[in-house]
C-alpha cells in the first residue's frame, strides 16, 4: 500500500546556485539553464527518494541581473519567482526567503518539510526555528560552497549534494579550498588569511582571526577552522599565548617569521 506523500516547501536562493556555475567556468547564458535543470531534477529526487511532494516552490534573486528568460523557465517547472533587488554588499534575497519560510510555517501546517537550496550560514537561525517546531529541514548545495556550520546544524544526513542533479564534466572547482581537500592547502590558506589581515600586528587576537577565517573558509565547520590554527601551532609557524584581561582572559597568536611556511606565505 502506497504511503501518502509528505508535503514540502522548496526555497531557492537562485543567485547562490547561478553564480556558482558562473564561477565554475560556465557561460552566463548556460548557467541559468543548468540552475533550472538542477531544480527540475531536485523535485524528482525529493519525490522518488523521500516521498516528498513539493507543493510550494519559490525562487529568490535580483532577476534583473540574470538572463531575462529564466523567470519563464522557472514558471514552467512550477516555481514562483520573487525579484528582490540586491546590493553590491549583500544579497537581500536571503532575508525575503527567511521571511517567507516563517510565513509558511505558521500558515501552512500541512507542509512539514522545508528544503533550502542555499549555502550561507545566515540561514542557521531559521533552520533551527523550523526544526524546533518539528519540521524536517533539508539543505541542497555544492559541498565546496556550502557553509560547514550550516551543514553541522541541519545534520549531514539532511544535506543533499547538488552535483548529482547536473552534468558537471565542464565545471572546474569554484575554489581550491574544499573540506575534503589537501590539508596542507587548507593550512596554507589559513596562514595566508592571517598575514593578509594581521601582518602588521605584533600580537594577533585569536577571536578576530577566527572571524576572518569564517569569511575566507566558509565551507569549513568551526572545529575544522580551529584545527587549522592548532596545525599551525604544531608546525611551529605560530604560538598561542594567554593574556589576562580586565573582564576575561583572551588568547593571542604570535607569528614565527623565521618559519619557512610563514616566509612562503608572506612571499605570496
């Protein structure tokens, strides 16, 4: 006997996927087609693997910056598009997406699964809220571009790798920094980040440095970033010392400028 399907809402940060393709060597004229194909295949995947029927499908972007026919293509596969004017500093689509997710939560009790096609850690609060209210939440994205903290919050079993939905033979990596990539490359990236922002400091406060690592290595989880700092310390490239503060103690990083890794990174 067939089980009645679960009803789902799919919310797409369209620019997140579109610009991933653009940065992976795909022409803009083809990036929109690949994104639409991904979403079409995702709908089939949700139905076949999870028995989840997507009845609410929404895509958010500043569509004036994207190929003009893409909204029509999205309409034909069941998506409602939301044109959200962005800025050079912040994509406003994520805010509108979160507002609509909350509205669906409180007005559509029949929808029990929320699927986010997005990768930013900014979605963590709304995902936590939905989970707290007993909803199933899934995140869809390309692993090297999705925040590790986002995956940690949703759970790896609820992360869906978008690579399976497109033919990616023509794609090149959008970034050389991957969670499962070479640990030496990641450690070097962490060191270069330190020198990029704090080379003029005799002592580097650890908290601001970790903040920069979150921005430069968003695909990693917090424990992975801290592991990179520990690796640098174990290699002798830095040392970490405690300082006594008026309100609380804090840690600082001292760079070993004579270390070959530091000299190589500084030369870069």
